[in-house]
C-alpha cells in the first residue's frame, strides 16, 4: 500500500502507528532489562532538579538584567516628563497661535535681558495711549514657536508710510495693529511647521515682516491670500520671488530688497506680478543681479498699477558715477581710480566712519556726489600723496625654480602671440598684453561627470599647460605647502599694468609672484589697507600673500620692460574671513598706527 497521506509522504494514521511501535519497544526492553530501566529512571530523577535549578537561575538573571536596564530609562523618562510638564512653561503648540485681541490689553512682560535676536522696545511719545505702549514691547522671540511679535503703532505708521499709502489708508490699517506681525533678524532658515497655516486660520494678518533672516522659500504662503497686503522679505536668501506670491490677490506691497533675486523669467515672474491688481509697491533694491535700467522699465510697463518701483540701477551708470568703463581704462596713480573698486555703500560708510560726515540718503544722494565729497576731504589731507605707504616684501623663490618658470612663461607668451588670433586676453577689463586662467582639477573634476562643457574645456586647458602649472605649484610649495594643496585657480599674465580692482569671486587671500626683466623697485602690487594707508608689496622673484578683496593694482614700471605674474587664488571651498590686506606687514602697520 502507498503510505502517502494527504499532507505529505506520511499521513496521520501511519505517524500514530510509528509512535506506538516505539513505545512498545521501550516497554519490552524495560521488562527484559529491569536493571537498565531502573538506572535510567534514577539518572533522570537526579538530573531533573538540577535542570529546574538552572532554568530558575537563568530566569532570575534575565529579570535582574532587564530591571537594571529599565531603571535608568524609567528615571530619565520621569525626569523628562516632570521637566516638560511642571518645571517648564508651556509653549504654543503647532495648532495654536497667540495673537492678542485688539481690545484686550496684553500682559506686561517682566523686565529681563532680551533674548538673542530680540528687538529692544522703542520709546513712544507721551500722548500715545497705554494699549499702544504695551503693543510696542516685543514678546521674547522663540524661533521654534509660532508666536509672533506685534508691531507697535509707531512702527506700523512708519512702515505704512514707506509703503506709499495715503493717510486715510494708514488709519484703516492702524486700527488693528495686532494683525501686523514681525519676526525679524532671528537667523531662521525656515519657518516653524504649521506657522503659516496658523496665521491663515486667524483671517486677520495683513502685514507680515520676515526680514533679516536666512529664508530661501516660504511654502504655505498662499494660505494668506485672503488677507495679506504687505509682505516684507528684505535681507534674506531668496534667489527668486516665492512662487506662492502670485496667489496673494490682496497684496499691495512686496519688499524683496537685499536678496539674491536673479533676472530670469522664473526668478522674477513679471507676468504673474502683473495679475495682482492691488499691487502698489515693488522693492527690489540691492539685488546684485537686478541692476539694469531696462529691468525697471520692464516692471513699470508690465505692472502699471505699481506706483512705486524701487531697484538699484548701476547699468548704465548715472553720469559721473565712474571714471572709465573698466579698471583697465583708469589711471591707477590717481586717488579717484584707487577708490572706484569700492561699492557705493562702502564709500558712504567711509564718509561717516573715517571722515565724520553725516550719513547720506541713498534715495537722493548719488554715487557721483558721494565720490566728489570724499575727494574733497582727501584733498584737504594731501590727496593720493597724503595717504601713508607701507613697504612690504614677499618670500624669495629659489633661483632654479624661478629660472625654469621664467623660461616656460616666455615660451607660453610666444605661443599665444603666434596663435592667439586676438584671444590673448581672457579678462578684458584688465590692462594686460596676455591674461590666462587655468583651473585646478579640484575645480573641474566634479563637474566632468555631469557632462559640463566648461569643465571639459577647463580639463583640456589644464592638460595643455600642465608643465607651467607644475612649475608654478613647485614655486608656491617652497613658501606655503598648505596653500599649494588648496588653491583652485592660477592666473598667468604678461604686461599687467595699473587696473585697480577687487577680486569679488575670491574666497580668501591670494599669492602673487612677478618675474621678468622689469627694474627692481617698480611694478609692485599696491593694496589699500584702510582709508588712509596703502601697502606696496614687492613680488619681484618673491611670493607675497595679499587679500584681493581689498582694492589692489600694479604700480608703474618702464614701457617695454618684461613683467610676468602668477596669481594663485581660491574660488571654491569655505570662505576665509577678511582680516588684513597684506600678510607679513603687521609690524610696519603697527608702527604707522603708533605714529
């Protein structure tokens, strides 16, 4: 018969028969061999208590071990629960928002040192009522809370006036100052979760000020579409107008000043802004990518309802703003040319901090007027000749290295003159016969994998000038091995003259080396150290460290003289803080300060 059952090769009945057979065999053996059976029974009786004891001990050890682990966890949990429920004041949850009712007088805030980022309360006139005075006292800021600080009546009046509203509109807006909220200068990179939805649930917020933070996006802003009229996002990290703005149908004012908004269709959605019928004020001042007059004309034409359009225009520059169209067009021996690299803001600051002049209004006093006043004040001190000059010198490069490098530079110059076809100058704003930039592998290798065409070109150029790069690197390694490992670009020049400028792309100081037959004592690198001090750095056959984020230029040298220069600099990595203009000249600068 087939022994296969329904569940496998042996069914239930055969298994029972098999078990019965073994039991029968055991009984027969016990009857036939009683001594063996008795020995087995005695052994089992002796082992059983020991086995039970072992199991009991193991269980006890497990319980003790578990308790040892659980006790500190339990204590920690209890302490946390007590500290969060009893000892610490309850904070606003994500589903709540604390906004005082207009008719209710806010509780007085006890005097204490303001937390980091909090704004000190402003003194109000005597005739301001107590409710307004209470609202003028900011609540302590908590970046993780959804609580917002209400604007004071005085602040509200100022901001609404700056928005270009009429007196009647200001009165209407000021009736409920608690609907005007500010959360400034808290270094926020994003808003707390649930913050904007909670604001929207109140249906009262008309003014929202999030200036002075580090915000780059505002998801959920569209939830305020029904009430928000004034949006202040100045001094943040926005590279584009938040796309949610197009949903704010009641918006009257948009302040995006001092951000990083680009001049592209996506970043500056002119068509979407034009559909906001109530938009009255647009502020895009001090966005470095928005600097052309044509952008202002476009905004005014496309958004006719906007009565006020603010944008910092630097191109075309107003008449008298600059001398020459580029650094190469300027006479570096004149004070005006040496000051031109500074921004208008820096020149305004110099008037106040270095010459004690009253602050100038950017809206009414243009760059040309600021520069003219500065030159007048300098002239009273002797002009360019009245500025102190500090002499500094770099570290000499070994004779063998600099001779090999000069031979390679002369061959490079000859090849470029022979086959350049008008493309010797890669930086046309600078006065030089030849100017070439070679990027390090650190700069382009990461981009090669992404198929970057510029990275491929940089790699090909590096391969072409590999010998020149190796010689230049060996010279730098003699002086500063660490910088030789970290610089990301090499500028190679021939016949560089004057050209006062600031290297805005640099993230730290650079090293400079000059070679050729130009006379000693000429062709120095000049750097402005402060308003009244210039350092003249000797880089002839020497490597000197200079911070190109200060204005710098090349001093005159004879016509027809040969002068090559190598500039080692960094444009990638962690920026180095700006400290001193020239390294290794501390003693000379200190001596001048004492004088």
